[in-house]
C-alpha cells in the first residue's frame, strides 16, 4: 500500500504541471480584450498575441522529448516549473508588447514541455491496473487549472478597476513556485533508469512504487529496450513506428479541430457575440470551466473500465450534436434565451468525457519505452500546432460578418463526424495492458 501511495503522490506532483498548463492557457480568455486595448492591436496581431503562447507550446513540445530521454523526466519537470514562474512574473509586469510576447512565449514553452513530460512520467511510474486514472490526473489538473483561471479572472475583474489583467497573469506564480518545490522528492522513472543501465536503482524504484512482481516487470522492461540497443539514438520516424505515429497525429489533430481552444480562449468573446455584457460573459465562462471539471472526473472513474476508444466514440456523438446546434444558432442569429450557453456546456461535457481525458493517456501509452519521450513530443507538437492555428484564426473568422461563428462551428462539427469514423475504423483499445504488452499488440518490433 505504501508503494501505491508513492506512485499516487508522484503522479499528483507531476500532474501539477497540468494545473499550470490549464491555468496558463485559459487565463488569456479574461485578459485578451484588455491586452488588445492596452497595446492597440489589430485583429491579426491580436490573434497572434493570443497564439504566441501556443507557438511556444510547439517549441516546448518539440524540444522536450530529447532532454527528457537524456536527463530524465524529473529534471525537465523542474525546468518547466521555473519557466512557468518566469512567465507569470514577466506577463504581469510587461511594460510593452514585446516583453509581453516574450513572457507568454516562455510560458508556452513550459506548457508544451509539460504536455510531453508530465504524462510520460506518470505512465512510466504507474501500475498498469490504475495507469489510465493516474495519467488522467494530468488532464484533471488541466481542467482544474482552466476553471481556476476562469474564476480568478471573474473575481479580479470584479474587484480591480484598473489593470486587472496584470493580476490575472501574476497569480500563476504561486502555484508555479509550489510545483517547483514538490518535484524534488519524487522518484526518477524506473523505465528511464533502466534505459540508462541504472538497473539496481530501477529495481529499487519499482519496489518503492509498489510493483507486485518486480523481477517480472524488470524483465519486460529490459526486453522492450533490447531492440535497437546498437543504435545510439532510436529513430522515431521509421516504418516500424508508423502506426503509433499515425494514431498520435490523428488524436492530437482532432482534439484541436473540435474547436476546444477557440472556445476556451475566446469564451467571453463568444458570449459577447451573443449579446451578453462582459461581466456576465466572464461568469458564464466559469460555468464552462466547472462543467469541464465535473465531466473530467466522471471520465477518470470509467476510463480504465470502458476504455479509451469507447470514450472517444461516445464523445464524438455529443460533440457533433452540440457543434451542429451552435452553428444553427449563429446561422439563424437567434440569441434569445440560454441556447448558446446550453450547447457550449454540452460541448464541454462531451469533450471532457472523451477527447479531453483520453488524449494524453493514449499518446503516453502507444509509443515504446525507447522512443516514448520523442513520441510524446510528436503528439504534443501536433496538438499545439493545430491549437495555434485555430486560436490565431478564430477571432479573424468569427468577427468577419460574411463568415462569423456559424461557419466556424459548422467546420468543427464536420471534423467531429470525420473523427467518429476514424476512431471506429483505425484506433486500437489499450485499457488494462502494460506498456510492453501494448507495444506487442501494435506489432512494433
């Protein structure tokens, strides 16, 4: 039991990077209009300013895998915590647009790196029977961070008359500092230790983590690392990894083509487009964050029983319905009542129950031990590249009277129809399998 507690504690600490991930990405939703006004930004440069953090996530996602494999996930998590802290202070105190861009870019690097290293670390220290739930802790913390950012934005906008947006960014420093301190006691990944030929340390770490059959698990790990031992650096982009690469690309692409970040980053603006006042729009954004949290928790309770694929299929139906109805509302320009809020909440509920909870678990599972860091980086890169594209273009499209929200939501709806078909035909199920067994199931030799 003690070992299981160690695994859970280490997973919670690593998942705090997810909290900062969620907070850092969502905080802009309450500040973006003030930032646009303060720095006198056109629609194009405003979209760029929102997207700069996401451009940073692409850099972070691409650059994190190699160092994580070389120096260990734990050491990179420490660097990530420092990046979050620096970004929070820099964004809050920025005296000009360029310093603000640099600060947000640094935070984006932290987010991108965290999305690679956090789930990979948790997947490698977790017992297979509860791995789905522990890796899903990362996504749970993401949505808690999003909710906290929405609520913090609402409170600060209500309490501070001048430059509340600076406080919105600055409060992130405190959880970032806590994250930094808590990383030091957690263990290194036993699979990383084995990869570095630190076999005794790997065995001792497995013991601390409560492995039920240490020698059998060590044997599985060592067998999975034997292939390509002669190579200094295994090549991710080779034919034998084409299937997991395709899976990672597809789930990351569809995650963003659902429109999730357009809704998360611009929720207040979407509500204002429907005729609501700014303060009311911020409050309804809190409802979105709360719904996101509730359905992520529900997904965590069933992900290891229902499985990853079934959650994605169920979620696709709900996303298709809600996005279709949102598009219909904007086509008809019928904003009376609570239609926009209701369908946005349905969208968030099904997204959190499916894509939101599955993506980082699935990507962390499908790559072999020897290229997991790079594979996670590729999946995260794809995710953030599409996130930057959607977030940069959404305000330009949504504010165009000839296009507007109606075509944006229609496009997202069509993408979810495609996702439903692809998941049904192409995706495997990974629940209840060890990482080494999944490698065999995907026929990676």
